[in-house]
């Protein structure tokens, strides 16, 4: 096993731990994507280029897109407008509580 | 012949009352019921304050986790059990991995006569230079057919679960999309330029992977996934109006149906000839040429079409719930 492979495996483990410990769901999805990319490089090293192409297209591409879309549907990613609206609601709530 | 009844008498009969009731031409309560304007409900200030106080107390008690004995116990047990579960899972996986033979060893149980046969006679029997493709699309083509059907059924399930409400009419889907696009720029120049440059190459690369599946690494599934990813990039850059000119739900249905039917028919042919010990009329061709290895090229194209459509449909259904 070369140094390069060792580094890749180490990165894989770090990614796996970080994905489970990350607080933000979007960060988890992005870490998962980098995990898939490194996994596809490891497939090439293990002499399975078929799997590498599939892993890169499905694991890193389509799955990530679907995850991000789902996060958007459940309002886990907040755009600038949504954050503004949230702050407004918070202010309104406080005003009502104080009066 | 029935006798004609005078009007007053007729109005007293049950059938007339039923008729008026059904038609709603007479309100039965008019004149029989006293109507009063609704008075505003007066809330007692003391009662209201007491209710609020009660609610606040209940909430404080529920969220006072430090003094809630059940919560404290649950938290402790939860930590202990999650730790135990993690240790159990990790040890089970490690024990399982420890039983595996070392990587790359020659005399491990996977290297039996089946793989021997695949390696020795694969090229001669299937005509595919890529042994993996020869295996999954010739020796084990029945499994691959099942996989394609699983994908098709998964898409059908997504279509059923995520379809936008049709009862609202055509506005339903449009409203959905308007909501969806509320927080993002409509025409992003960076994204559009990148997509214009990249999408043709991505799709050509996908087609190359599908067509050369029997010559090099690749095949229907990976090529289809690449084409699907290219279509998704195109759609997210240019919007649904551009893609719906050539790709709608109807197109997807007919594409999938055609590809699966083509797959089924061609495999039926080879199963029939194989089971009856007949020679297949389809020539295997010279190994290494693009038109070689019998039906594998056709099967690869079928699988690729199904997978590309499925990926794109997943995206569309997740995005706006309908074509």
C-alpha cells in the first residue's frame, strides 16, 4: 500500500466521522459527497474503473443533488430572504409577548 | 287514471313537502324560528389569566429537564445504550471483516471454477473484451433485467408519492415551482455559462461510456447516470421550459417502456436459443470492434436509456412534483 492510498483511506475515515458529527445538515451532505469522490479514486486504485465511474456519477453527483433538494424542501437550507423572514417573525413574537 | 287534486290539498301532501325540500324552494325554518344576531363572546379576564398561567406552568415543568427525574434517567440510559450499541456494531463489523481472506490472495474461495470459466472462455463466448460487462449482460443478464425493473418501479413509487396535487389544476405545479424558485436567482450567468460549456461534453461522455461498455470500463448504468447528471445540470441552469420541449412524463414512460420491452425481447430470444441448444443467428463479431459481442451493445443502450430517464425523473419529482 502506497502513501497515497494511506492518505486516501485516512481521509475516508475522517470524512465518515465528520459527517456524523457535523451539526449542519448541508455540511453533512457536502462531506458525504467528498467521501464518495475519494471512494471513487480508491475504486480506481483497486482496479475497478467501472465502479469508479458509477460511484462518481451516482454517489457524488445525483445523490448529493437529491439530498440538497430534500433539505430545501424541509427548509433546512435558509436563503437570505428566509432568514430575514425568520428574524421578522422573532421580533413580532417578542413584541406580542411583551405587550 | 288519477284524479286531479286541488292546489291547497296537494300542498298538504307529503310528496309536495318532499319536493319543496329537495328543490330547496322553501325554507322550513322561516317563520318558525326566532333569529337573533350573534353576540360577541365576552372572555373573563381572570379565567383567561389563569389558563395562561396554567399553560406556562405546564410548559415550564415539561422543559425543566434538570429536575425531571424521568428525563434525567432517560438521558443517562440513552447515553449508555448508544455507547453499547456502537461498541456492539463496531465489534460485529470488525469480527466480520477479520473472517475475510486477505486482499489479492490466490487461493481464496472466490477463485473457483466459475470465475475460472468467466476468465478463460468469457471473450470467446460473449465476444466482449470487458469481462465485467460480459458477465453482467450475458451470463447474468437475468439479474440485470431485474435491476432495471427495480429502477423502473422505484421511479413509479416516486411518481406516486411526490406528484403535485392535480386537483388544483395546472396552477398547482406552477405555484409549486414559483415557491421553489423564490429564493434563488432566475437566470444565473455563471451557472448558465458553465452549463453551456459542460453539458455537451458530459452527455457525449455518457454516450461514449454506454457505447463502449463492452470494450472498456463502463456500461449502461454508469453511462446512464452520467447522462442523467448532465440533464440535471442543464435543467437547473435553464429551467424546465427548455427541457419540456423534448422531455416530458410521456416521453419518459414510452422511453422506459420501449427500453425494457427491447431488453425483455432480446433476452427472451437468447434464453430460448440457449435452452434449446440452438445456434444464435446474431454474430459475435471481432472482439474489440464497436459492433461486436452480439446483444450486449443493445442491452447496454437499453439500460442506459432507463437509467438516464430515471435520474432525471427523480430530480424533477423532487424539485416540483410533476412534469
